[in-house]
C-alpha cells in the first residue's frame, strides 16, 4: 500500500506542477504570442509543453522515489507510466475511445516523444530522490 501511495503522490505532484507551469508560468507566453489556443502547429508551444512535462515528471519521480519503501528508482520511474495509463482509462470511461485525436503519424510521434521524455525525467528524478533519501538517512544516523 505504501508503494501505491508513493507512486500516487508522484503522479499528483507531477500533474500539479505541470498544470502550474502550463497554466501559471507559461500561460502569459501562450496568450501573448500565440493567442488563447495552446494546441497548434507551432513548434515553440510544443517545445514549451514538452519542457513542462519533463519539469513536472522530474519532481513527481523524485517525490515517489523518496517516499517509496524500497526499489526507489522503480517507483520514481513508474510515475510517468502510471500517468500515461490513467489518460486512456479516463477516455474509455467517458466513451471517447482509447486515444481520441490521434489521427496522423505526427501526433503519434509527438505523444511518443512526450512519453519518452517524461520517463527519462522521472528516472532522473527518481535517482535524485534516491540520493536525497540516502543523504537524509546518513545525516539522521549521524545525529542520533
């Protein structure tokens, strides 16, 4: 149960940070330079969204890795996979199909790129969370 809560915490943190980055920090850039539409064929909004995914999954992987009872890197890396598995489940429950809006190869490649970058960022965050946990345990042992 602690493993599920660790990965769940990581997913929630990743989604929260992602929403804050996209709709908080980057929202003025999107509205000023690209209008109100975030999704478009422009490369810069796509690059900013990929950056936001990497940034958020880094912190989600770090949190899950830190809170996990064991196998810290695995728990941190699972954050990206669980987050990407939740979306098709919600789509199926709402009756939209598994992956709505993925009609052409460029969209599939973009989704695969975001998944790959998110998994890599989660792994790097998991390594950082593992190192942070080991450091805190070492400091805690030293003072007790």
